[in-house]
C-alpha cells in the first residue's frame, strides 16, 4: 500500500475521513474492463465503543479480522444477498472503518448494467447496489487498497457544494449510537441512498463546478 494512502487513513478521526472520501474516485479493474465512480455517501464506524460496529466491545472474529488490519485495508462482508465495501481507518489493531454507501458512476457503465440490470440512480445508490454493479466480491476482503483490483485516488477529484450529515441507516436499538450523526453525503446527489426527488440538484448533482470554490 502506498505511504500516501496509509497516512491518509490515519491522519484524522474516522468521521472526518468519511467526509474527506466524498468526491474521491474509486477504480475497479476486471477482466472485461475498468469501472470507476465517485464516492457520494459514507458512514463512519468508530470501534469498540460504537454499539453499531462489528468490533463493538472488542469483538474479534474470523469474519471481522480485516477491521484490525493496517489503515487502507479493505473489509468486505456479506449482508443478505449483497457484499458491502468498507475501508479500514486508524492504526493497525484499532478497529474503525468507513462503509461506502453510494457511488456516482463514471466509467464502465455498460459493464455495470450487465452486473446489475437497473438504470438510473438505483444502479449504485446503496452499499449493496454499488458492489453488485461493480462486480465486487468477498475476494477483496483483507486486500490493501491500490494493491489489487480496487484502488482509491487521492485527493478528491470532485468537490461537494455541501456535505450533509444524518444518523446512519439501518441501525435500530443501539442506544445513543442509533442517532449518532455518522453518515455523510453529497447533498443533492441522486446516487445517495434514500434521497428524495425534490432535493436532487439537477444542474451539478451537488458538485462544485469550480474546484477553487472548495471549502
């Protein structure tokens, strides 16, 4: 893994890194070609204290071992019929990470449609949808970013006009952690899960046109 990536994933608290990932490009190399897109939605999970995290109370199993890996390790896990994509943050043995919840497609749309026969934002506006569209599998688990088929480009290639925050999705009965504002997304982007039509920015999809306007 590159020193740049390693440094990035331990350079700030996990919630801050989850914000910084918005607008970053991911690339996935397949035998049929490359697929890419921009991250538009993330959720932070902050380790043993977080009742919604897989490492809550120090839980460590074969299934979640990737959480304890080096910063920039990929953590893939099965959720019903889907696999979900996470990036590990902080130093090794500190089990924190970021769930990638939404991606705006860039290249490889034809391949995405073959993998997931849905067009429009529903192609990738959810954590299971995007991995299905990209054709990602559990084989990525415990791999390092930029060491195998999946890579992350830093810094961000697109800049949100506004980063919105909310409670994480699908986290019931976790006390204060149910409502913790640890979900971040590009306001107005149609590839964000659960977005309503009236809040979609149809002109720029929530991105700043001039990078100089970056906050």
